[in-house]
C-alpha cells in the first residue's frame, strides 16, 4: 500500500477497499430524496437529507438545505448540507441543537465496543462556518447510557476546514449489533449544561457536546456547512470512501424512505392493481432493497389513479397494508368500482410521489 499525505491530517491511499470502510452513509450529502435542494424547517426531530436527521430540544429553530448558500464545496465534492438558525435561542440548561446519524448495529458489530477488544475509530469531515471557536459533538450508544464528547476548533470564518478526531473504542456499556441503533454520531450547534461533559473521555451519561462549546443559535445570520463525513476503523483518517451512486442510494433506501416512486412530466404507471370488494383497490410493490424493518405508514403527494376500461379513477385514502421487508401493499378506495379480481394499472399524476415510512433508525 502506498500512502500520500493530502491534506494535512489525512492519508491518501491507493489500496482498493472491498469492505465497508466508511460506516457513515451519504457522507458526501449526494442523496437527497426528502427535499431535493429545497430548504426545510422541521417541526420536530426528522430527516432533512438521507441518513442525517435533526435533533433539538425546541421545534422549528433550525433550517436545513442541501448546498445552502451556494458556496464551492471542498475539492472532490459536489454537495454539502447547510444549517442555520430559523430563530434566535437563549440556551437553557437542558437545550440542545444538533445534526446526527444513527448507524445500524449490523454495521458496527466488528468494532467490538463494550468488550476488551474494542477498536479505535477516526471521525473526519469538512466544515465551513461564519462563526469561529470551539465546536463539538459526541458519539453515544443506542440505549443513550454511554457517550464520548469530542471537540474541534474552527479557526477561520468562511473557509472549508478539514477535521479529524480519533476516538478510542469503548470497553464498557452495551452496544447493539443487530438492526437497531448501534452508534449515534452527533454534531452540535448549541448545548446547555445538562448535556455537556468532558471532551475526550467516555462517560456513563448522555452528553451531546463538550463543556464550553460554541453556540450558533444566537443569530439567524449564522450558518454551518458539512460534507465528506467519514467514520472508519483506525487511528488515522484516510481518503474519503466514495461508493457508486447506485450503491449509496440503495444503502439509503434500507431506511427512510423505505421506497419512493416519483412521477415527473406526465402521468406515470407505478404498479399493477387489483379490485377487491367492488371499489377497494390493492397495489403490491416490491421494495427496491430489503428494508431494515417493514414499513408502517405511507406518505403521498398528488393524485393516485387506477386506469381501467379506458377510464381513470381516483384512489382515495391510500394506506400501507401487509408490509414486509421485501414488499409493501398499498390499499385504497377507487372512485368507481370494477369486478373483483380484475387487474388495472396504478398511475401517479405528474409531479406526485409516494413512499413508505417506519424503516428509519
């Protein structure tokens, strides 16, 4: 293996990787199935871009957008995620505002955390902000009983800065190795004393940031941008693990949205349906990948139709039914009936979408 130092703090490797080097999914912020490039101000803890979600003690205080501010990303990247306060906040002791990714237990099982053989990991990412000072976040286990606050300093405003943080594996606590939450990685934007602790040490508490962390919540003019996020085994950050776009998309589809069908341009067929009990319609869909858990709900926008005997009938009250990790059945009521068991096409009107929920982590 040959190694070249670029940039400072990162090793460029020419070896070929056949495993899951980067445990972060969508670290280059390329996949944006939820909001595309539109800005969003969540009313609660929710995903704003694939695999990354907000966490906040107060609702509707953070606005997120892919490529917010239209700055040039660091070399080798085309996308980033931006966050800014939507309203000013005077932090109370129990307040917190952050971005996080939850890593499935299957994807960190080899780390051996919670045992004497716990492996060291390195977190790396690019950050850009108009605010300088001490920033940080934390790693925590699924039961939120163990956490490791980490810190970094933004020394220059409006400049992409590369950050690397080496974290010793935790030899204590319980760390999931199944399809539940294995590790949660948090990036903090403001935190009260209840959720701050000593940087660089594992603790039997839920901490989101180190003591003395800088807050961006005091002005709606503040912002932070992130890209190139990577978590890997070892004591040294290496070059970002780019995966094929289709691979990255499929990794995202295991979670939320479990599956998504969009219609652009004209009407688009998204499945075949059958009539049942006169006006009841069923549309079976194959999930694009095996999901983490079966879907438990459905989100639709626009109009869903069935096309039979040269006529289009509206599907009202579409809902999920008989879901598994491999398939999902959509049921609804057609505005006109047909004979039981007859097959028809299910169609989306232009600009509509439909996706399953409940597979998130």
